[in-house]
């Protein structure tokens, strides 16, 4: 009789443990109860983090990127003063460095060619000009103004096009390493060693035949570290220029 009671008690214990085990397994799989999350604040934060290249309606974006026509009278007056005192000399210095290799003259860059200003405060500003469809930008940062960007879309657009096969890639380049080294040294004040002036005929990688792709400074395998990124067209004129940090 005692043996039967023992086995009956053991059976009840096993059943109880099985029920508890199943209940816990169900709880682990289902997770905690779902609670609605308030998204109003998150939406407001994410709106201010949109890339500035996308349409934005928040107030912060309007302070970061302004069309020239949106500048206030005081901002226009400040820009005109800065242009004569600081930006024009920076532009002329840059044109002297790349003399004979630019698609327009320094005098063509005038205040009325300004199309956009990018910058949240006085510590940084990017002033974007367009001359005959070619974009030129002047960076004003930490009290220093310098040209940091040029893009001729008629030329750079050829880079993404496949060669039409009508002519073989031209291995010759319109500028040599010594010339580029001197240009960049005049521009930046830094004399880069020949090993850091890397040049490739442009016709081997796209439709811009007879030109030159030039990367200066930094790690050859990491474009983010390059100090200068330049593209010369077949005529020896700069089609693209980007000054790194």
C-alpha cells in the first residue's frame, strides 16, 4: 500500500513539473506584453537628421542650406564684404595654382554667381557658385577660406559612360606628375612626394578618353584619406577637383 502511495505521489509531482515547464516555455516564446511606444518625439528627431540633399521642411534644415535668393539683407551684406576681403583672394590664389588648366577665368566668379550657402553658423560655410554650368565651391572654415570643389558635369558625365568602342583608350595624359605636384604644392603649400601623386589615364575606366585621374596623398586604397582628388579632361583642363580635410 505504501509503495502505491509513493508511486502515485511521484506521478503527481511529474505531472506538476511538466505543467510548469510548458507554462514557462510558452512565456519565454511569447515574450513580455506588448506596450505601444510613443513615436511623436522620435519622428521629430529623425526629421532633423535627414540628409541635406533631400527636401526638408524642418527649421534646422533652413539654417543649414540657403539659396542665394533666401539670404536676408544683412546676410547679403556680410557675404559681399567677405567675398571682396576673403573669398576673392582665395579664388585668385587657386586660379594661380592651376593656371592654364581651368575652364574659366577667376574674374568670372562674381558675387552674382552665388547660388547657395551651406552652413549652420559662422564657424563653417560653403559658398557654391555656378559659372557657365560649372560648379565651384569655396569653403570658409576656422577663419580660412579656400576653394575646395569644382565640377564640370559635361566632362565628368563622360566618366560614368562606357567607351563607345570607336577609339582605343589613350594611354597618354595631358599633364605629367611633375606638373601636378607643382600645382598642388602652390595650392596647398605642401610638397607631396612623387609616390603620393597617383595618376591613371581616364580612358581605361570610362568615356572620358585622353584625360587623367589623379589622387594625391593619403592611403591609395582608401579614398576618404586622399588630400586631393582631381580629374583632367583631354584638353588639360580640370573637370573635377575635391580638396580633402
